[in-house]
């Protein structure tokens, strides 16, 4: 009986803790304060880069990938 009572009390707390940790991303300031690196940036298409306001991307910048650089000049998602 005591076990059932404990589970009824603890289960909502466990669920809420899980949701708080895994569903709410940390702000950039919180990540910096915790000493965590920025998450990696990945764009599948140049339209995604442009929508994020990051075009053009240069080699070495976050989000630059060879599949976005059609002419292999080190500049991805450039306007022609």
C-alpha cells in the first residue's frame, strides 16, 4: 500500500522534471553560464539558410557544408 502511495506522489514529479529538462531548450545565455557549447547548426537546403537570414555562408562558419556550395569556392548559398 505504501508503495502505491509513493508512486502516485512521485510519478507526476518525475514526469514534470522530464518535461522541464527535455522539452524546454536552454537560452544562449544559460548555455554559456553552464559552460556548454552551442549546438551544431545544420541546413539541408539553401532555402533554409536564406530563411534563417544567414546566407551566404563561408567555409568555416557554423552551418557551412559542402553540399550547399555548388561551385566549391568556399561560399555556400550565394546569390548569382
